[in-house]
C-alpha cells in the first residue's frame, strides 16, 4: 500500500484538533510513541531511501517498512506494516536464532546475549 503524506509545521495543535473533531474525525490514539529505526552499518537502507522502523503506540507494536517512491507534491512511500509481539529474536535453540539473524543480514557476532544493563552500557559509550 502506498502512503501519501505532507507535513504542516508550526501549527496550533488545539485549534487543529478542534477543527478535525468538527469535521467528524475521531481521536484514535493519545499517548507516547516510541520508535526505533534500523539500518546496517553500511547504511544500505538509507542509501536506497528505505526505512525499517519498530514503533510502540501504547500497548501495540508495529514493524514498518517504507520505500520512498516520490517527493514531487507529496511524500509517497510504499509502506508495509505488521503487528509484532516482541523486540527480540526468539528461537527454539541458539543455532536457529543465529540462522534467523543471518536471514536478516546480520553476522553471528552481531547477536548479543545481553540484558538491559549491557545494552544501556553499549549505547552510553557511543
């Protein structure tokens, strides 16, 4: 499915929400969005105008693939989206887990058996 979007900056949020409600729109989400973007170290996604994003919207999580198609009058992207349950790779054994990671383009050395503490320590160093 193609997503067609444009952005309008510097708006009065309350005023626009009021107008949307008057037009019959219904607010479907009011909360915090947390998004994590993915790419390879060689930036192969971004070099090809591709976004791979994991986004948490309240209690729902979605994995999204977007490929930019056009930016003439609006930003047009091919968009594929699926709901997911977790942010991690799980498998019946470590060999299968490494096989899954390889199918995603990662090496065995990219897969870390880390907990939250090690992940925070890794990103603090960057």
